[in-house]
């Protein structure tokens, strides 16, 4: 769930860390990264196991048949992708170096990848202390506030550091369209909660959408 979702007037769901499969995903941070979902808030919230896509269908014969066909097609597509020799972050770094021109390495570099790979492989006391500090910040921060105030969710403009706060603790969050600036550029609002609070967050986000009807179809300028 990145800030870019907010700027594109779409819904994005970042689930609780560990809730969705990360098979086939090259992680920058195993302690924070998770597979998110993009689409629209649903009426039935139907989700098929091991598929990180939500479809707006009802539990009917036709709907289930659609899901079955979709799963077959997706599995076939994924089987083609899995033949890639790039499996780890170290592989990505090496691939970018080997294909530096195509990957525009000179223009963009890959410092974040290199730093992440170094930290992920490190067992130093400094790294362990940093991880411990982040856990403590989560316990004495968002978790403490939400439990003491008996909150269902926190909310913040989607272009704020709220994403970082949620990622540090492995918490879920949902971004939904909230409006447009004077130039017509979309911006969103983020609803975040404690681990496992997706049902409540989806309910809140859906209610917000139904109450505001803010989102409008995109326009294209020639």
C-alpha cells in the first residue's frame, strides 16, 4: 500500500503481515513487506486462498465458476513467471548490475536494495537492537493508544508517514479516495488498525465510500 495509490484514486489494502502468502515475492524487508491488494471495496469480501486478488462477485454458481477459471488462469500465468532465475534480493541486485543500461542503474541506482540486503543478512547487535526498538515503539505507540482509547481505527491523510507506522508493526491499512485538489489530482485517506483488524477496516472504508461517493472516473487530456 504505497502513497501512489492515493494519487491514482484507487483503493489499496495492506493486510496484516503474514496474513497473505509472500511466495514468489522478493522482499526488501521480511519484517515489514507484505503483498497488498488493489481494487474496490466489496460487498461480499470474497477471497480465494493463495490468490492476492479480490473479485467483486457474489456467492452464486456463476460467481464461483468465474473464480475457479480465474484461479486456473492465474496459476498458469504464475507457473511461467516462476521459471525466472531471479529469486532473491541479491539476484535482483546482480541482475541490475548485469543489465545496468536497461535497468537505468546510472540514473536511479539501487542503494536501497543494497542496504536492505546488507541488513537482512546481518546478525549484528546493532540490527537486533534496532528491531527491538521498533517493536517497543509499536507497543508503546499505536497499540497503546488504540487499546487505551478503545479505537476501531486510526485515520490520516494518505500522503503522511502513516504508512511507515503501519509497516513497522506489521499492521493493516486501507487507502480510499478522499478528494481532489485544485488541479484535479486525487488524494486519499488511510484507515489503519491493529493486527487482524481487516474486517473492521473494510467495514469502515466501505461506509466512508458509501457516505461520500467521492471517487469519479478518470479523465484523459489529449
